[in-house]
C-alpha cells in the first residue's frame, strides 16, 4: 500500500488481533442468533471501526462465506461500501460544521472532488445531532436493495448529546428484522444504562506488540525496524496511536524523556528545556507530551526504586495536566515540575 494513501476503516480490509470478536459474530450468524444491536467497545485506535465495517461488508455481501468474515475487496457490494454509497448501509457520525458542510455540498454539486488535504482540514461539530439519529428511522423503513440485511454504524455513540442518545434508544427498542445496528464506544461507562442493556456487547482488546509491528510495516513501510519496534512498544496496543506516533516523531520525544529522567539530577538543563520547548510548540505536541509522560510512569512503575512514590507522581501528573488544560496554567512550568518529580525517584 502506498505510504501516502490514507487508510480509513471504510476502505481497510486488513484487520489483525480481533479474531475472538470475529468468531463471536460469525457463530451468532451461523446459529441464527444474531442480535440486532451490538455495542463494540475498547480503547481508541484498536480497530473497532475497522471491525464494524468488516462485519457490515460480510452482512451486505451476497457471496458471504459461513467460515469467515472476510469478503472480496473487488466485489460490487464492497466497492459500494468503500465509496459510502451502499444503499443498505448507513453511517452516523459527527457532521461537518455548517460552513464546512456547505463547502462539501458545493464540491458535490460542482462535481469537483475535494483533495485529501482539504477533507482533513474540514472541521466537525462537537456532537452527533438528534436530526442525524432520526434519519435511521427513514433508513430502516425502506426495503433493502436485495431483500438482504440493513446495517447502521454509529461512530461513535460517545459523540451523541442526551437528546440524540434518547432518540437512538427508541430505535433500539424495536429494531426491524434483518437489521443490525453497531454502536462504537471508547468509554462505555458514560453511556445510558438502558442503551447498554439493549445491546449485545463486544469488548475488543488492545493489540499485542507483534500485531502492531506487522501493521506498522504495512502502513509505514519507510520506518526502520528499530523505529517500528520502539513505536509498537509505546503505543499501548493501539494501531491508531502507533500511526500517529510514527507521523509525530513520538519515539524521539519518548527517548528524550527517558534520557532526562534516567539521568536523575545529573541531567543537562539544556536538554530538559529543549524537550519542554518542543512539547509546548503546539496543542498537539503538548497533548503528546502529556501522554508520553503518563506512559513513562506506567511503564516504569514496577522497576523504579519506590513504587508508591511513582504512583504518586503519576497521580500528581494527571491532576497537574487536568488543571493546566482547564485553567490555562503555564504549560512549560507544568512539564518541568512533573519531569523534576520523576527525576527524584529514578
């Protein structure tokens, strides 16, 4: 696959590490016990949406097998899914903000395809709106194109406001026959209990490092083996996170953090200030710095000299970052304080 090709769950036919979940739904299908509503949960970036689209392609492909969820990328059905034009698949997600939505509609009207960079720069609204959820009713009321399945993917249900969630609940109460609704969630603890109770649950697991290595080789072929293994180690089982780390030079940042902390009080002040300056250069880099510091704490809590003290540093870091992000506290000073605490116990 070309390195510059953007891979999305919609066009990705390569899923690793979720064989257990695949077996669950395949067995349900073959045993005629397939539930109408599925709650697919787990950490961000582990393949939940990719799994949902794979399941959807299986249900919508008239040439599906009873032995595997795999289907041919070249089938007419799958080409329609990849182009977001399959009549029996509806995807509910956050829409673009009004001004950017007009840009998309204009491009469609003019017959001019927007570039990948233009699409990436479009902004989406904060929530999935109730009007979007209500369109599911119209979709479900229509007969499927080949008297087959109708599939709805909600990516993600975490993005719904209260009104949208309540509207969805009514749909889950009486789903029509031969329909499957898949709800993707990164944090099921925040969902309405009534929604959870109406769904069959699939908890997808973080990927092991071997799977991450395999996926990084596939999607970032320009990385050398040392970089691949290093990124796989710090990505916490998430291929989404691993790809973002590869593109954001996170491994170099993590190595720099380790060099500073493991030097204890012998670290060079210039190295610390340089690391902090890089970390506060943008909102994205500051978010990455926070993530890597907390990752460092969790990675080293067992091997450090004082486990209880490391746990306290982790807790203090979480509080410090929360306050910094909500109260606009000096980011540089916050990072210096947390890293200084780490240096004391290593």
